């Protein structure tokens, strides 16, 4: 009987110890969770503020010039330069702000009736070139820029397929001015973007537009994969 009592006491003590350890880990995990949630909410708020700032700055600046057609691209280049300069001054942040800047630019131009496709091209090129100048990850910046203009196109009701195709080609051409390694990096980062849009759109697009998107996807495909496919054929 005494032996059974000892075993029971030992088991209870073990259970209490495990419960204690479990509680302490749970508390630490909860603390981290709450901190991460608050940080992510903070990031969302910052990104929303940047989109709003860029959108209104672009639309107001273009409107002030009185010439939407001729002055839009000049304003866009200036806005992107300002964003890149800000991250250079702080020492970091371009990969985080790129999407918001690109989205804000496209939405601002759309607000004043500007050419969204031309602006998409100019914005993505300028951001990729800016990334190279400040030593940021060109591939990530290209991907974030394309994500930003795609979101904007979707929200303002512009043809998303045209915007994605134009943005992807602009990113690759801008990377070409940097070097072959940059081109390969950008292509690798963008394959998923174009591929994802292609899958979503395939059920709804006319055959002609599906073919255009397929062509874009093939252009983004890494050359090594193309060679492998050719050999297999």
C-alpha cells in the first residue's frame, strides 16, 4: 500500500512538472505570438500609409502639371527616385516598401486617367534599377513591384493580364541592363507570378489572351529548363 502511494505521488509530481513546463512554454509562445501579430499589423498599417501617400502624391502632382499625357512618366520617375532615396538614407527597407510604392503609383495614375500600362513599365524598370544602385535584392524587388502593380490593376479595374505581362517584361529588360545574373534571378522570381495568373485566368480568358499569357510564361522560363525540355523532346 505504501509503495502504491509512493508511485501515485511520483506520478502526480511528474504530471505537475510537465504541466509547469507546458505552461511556461505556452506563455512564451503566447508572448511571441502577440508580438508578431502586433508587428504584422504595424507592417500592414505602414504599407497602407505608403500606398495612400504615393497615390495622392502622384495624382496631385500630375493634376498640378495640367498635362496628364506628357508629365505622368516624369512624376512617376521622380516619385520612385524619392522612395529609393528614402531607403538608401535609412539603410534598409526597399524590399518591404516596393510593393506599396508600385501599387500607389498605378492607383494614382489611374485616378487622373493616365496610361496605366505605360506607368507600370516605367515604375517596374525604375524600381529594379534603383534596387541595383542601393544594393538591394533585385529579384525580390522585381517580384514585389510586379505584385504591387498587379494588386493595383485588380483594384482599379484594369486588365490584370496586360499589366502582369508588361510588368514582367519590364523587370527582365531592366535586369538585362544590370547583368545576366540579375536577369536569371528576376526570371526565377517571376515565374510563379505569371504562372499563378495564368492558372487563375485560363478558365475565363478568351483563347487569344490565354496564348499571350502562355507566351509570357515561356519567356520567363529559365533557359536551363528550356534546354532540358528540348533534349527530352
